[in-house]
């Protein structure tokens, strides 16, 4: 037993479907293809790619399936590993105006949607988790965002850190996930990616696999 070393890190991944103004969401492609991509390329020892889920680009109306997705990581991990903390959620979302990847430090407890989500919800200055308090409340990831950025930049990726995940569905999901992670002793991270027109699909697939590698080495 002493030769087993540290428990593996299980990383669960989500992306989003299309939404207003983005008819083809690159994160749907990345997440749908990531299992096959990493099967071919291989993953570092100690890194397990868990579930790969594509979420509706919606807030309140998609909350039940979101929580079912997050909860699935807890039910799976208890049977696999006694070291339950070694679970990370990575959420990919698109920023259609971006030219680089962005590792998000935090989410804000505010839903202010510039356009309706895919279920027609358009909140303005609404707290995402009312029990957390007002819309100025911030949840930060406990993962080392600067270290993650530096490691990915060393690999040659155009990547930055960000303190602002917006106020749309990306921020909504990140806040819910950080809240859930805090309650359940796991980790959560949100990464914004550009459109495939800006950074091509193959590079973005490589980036996603590299991110898994970096997280495995740091956590």
C-alpha cells in the first residue's frame, strides 16, 4: 500500500451548447471530443479524465441538470478513491471577442444577462445564490491560477488570467460550481476560450489536454 503514491486526480469537464450570437460553440466540440483525443494522445500518470458534459447555455432553467452533473462527481469518487478531495471541475466557455485563453480567478454572485439565455431568462442584478448575500459577493477558485497560466504559457499557448468572467451564463455556472466545490471539498476552475476562427480547433484540443496535464502536476 505504501508504494501506491498519491491518489489520482479526477478531472471532470463541461462545455456549452450554442447561444445567442454564437451558432457553433467551440467548447461543445472540445468537450465532446476530449475523451477520444486524450485516449489517442495519452494522459499523464495520475490524471483521470472523468465525465465530459455539454451544458445548455442557460442559468436558472438549467440549474437542476447542472447540479446533477456536479453531484455525479461526488458519487463516482467515493467508490474510486478514499482521497475524495482530489476532484477538479473544469468548465470551458467561449469568449467570442477573445484572442487568447483566459484562466478565470473568480465568479461574482450576480446574474445580469445582456441577452436572454437559451431558455429565455434575462435577469438583471439578480443574486445567483441568494443565501450567499448580495450581488457583490465573490467566490474565488482555490486552484493556483497564476501558476497554471505560467505553465501553459511555457508550453507556448497564448494565455492570460482574468478577474472577470462576465455576468452571463459562464459566470453563473462558475459561481454555482465554486459554491458547490466549497461545500463539498473539491476544486473548480473556469477557462474562457476564443472562437475556432481565432485559435484553430487542433490547437484548442491540445490546450485542453495540456491543461489537464498541468492541473495533474500542480494538484
